[in-house]
C-alpha cells in the first residue's frame, strides 16, 4: 500500500495581470523526501513557494499538507500546520539578537493553532515566544534553540548575543535556516539557501543541509536552487519549471541532461552551441 504524500500540489495556478506565473502545477512529495524545484529566472519557482506558504492567494488549485488544505490559509496558519521556510532574499529581525531571532521561530508551538490546538492574540504571540512564563517550558525552548544554533558551529553559536544585523550576508542566510528549523517543521521550504555564497560557503551549507535532512528523517524538504551541483547532491528528485509549468521531473542526472531542460536554460540556439562544444547532451 502506497503511503499518502506529505505534500500534494494539484493544478496550482496564479496570474498577475496577463502573466501566468504558475500555470496548473502539480507534483507530490513523500514524507522524508528532499526534492529540488529548478528552472530559469521567471519560471515561477518562488511564486510557487509563496502560494504554498499562503503569502499570496492562488487563483486555482490545491496544496494539501498531510491531507489538510493550505490554499486559502494565512501564512501564520500554514506555519502552525508545520511549514517552515526561508526566503529568496535575506530576511532577519535586525534589532534582535541572534539568539532571540532563533527563539522567535518557536512561536507556532507556543501560540497554538494547526498542530498545536490553541491560539492567542498577536501581542501575546510575540511576548510568549521571547519570554515564556513557565520555567520548564523556557528550558525546553532554550535547549532546542541551542541545539539548532550549534548545528552551524562557530558561524552562529559564539555570536548568539550579537544583533542579527551584525552578521555577514552568508551568516544571515544561515540564521534564517536556523529560525525555520527550530520550529521542527514537517515541511521545510528553502528558497535559494546558498544564494550569494562563495564556493566554500556553498559546500559547507549544502553539507549541513544534507546532515539535517538525514537527522530529521520525517521532515520533507523542497529546495529552490540555481547551483546544480547542490541540487545533484541534495535532491532525490528534481521538478523543472519553465513559463509557470512543470516541464519535466525525475532523478537529478536524468532530468538535468534532458534536452528540454537545457533549452529552457540556454534557449534553443544556446543549447545547439553548447552541444557543438560538447557541453550539453
């Protein structure tokens, strides 16, 4: 008997004016699976994340997480159901310490809703996430925050009392991932996590993401990434988007060698020139 998918996306669509940014996209993701969504700029990858995350409303279609419909929910309700995410551009709370920036990622577990069964008002959400009244609860939350920060070694943990805006760009990207992880998501959406990183930083973060997915075998991960070596190393399956649609999906080496994918990235003429130089199939 085949297990139900962790995430099932069916016929998802979004139009901005006359532009079909996401056009009938369908795919599924198993519990514990890591897939990559790739494609040229403007293919609709980040818009797809925004739809699943509830940041923008869909025009049509469905995205069901463990059987629960996400489309139509506000982002905080989606987060409470177990969806964590990072963004294409770095987003941190500049005046908060690194420590509090991670701690605030535990807000859904404190305020409830979704997996947690209760809700509080917005002000209580923020105050409770930073200063829980129950001492035992605070120890538990502190231990989780410490464990996540320790994953990043000397990149974050020794600087945990520093302000978030004191971090380099690459370390802000790491902080975003830490904030998403501390909420123990069942589905993690990583939007270009290695963007702006040099080769050494890219390799380091890709290896860390690989370890995290191994250590959290029930967590599913969707990775939007332009660096194809990262895709090959982390993803079990690749979904290629072009012009808002799914062009092809399958194992990384098979998909990335597909002529349709090469042409989507390089254009037909560019693909012909690449083949003539022996750089493409």
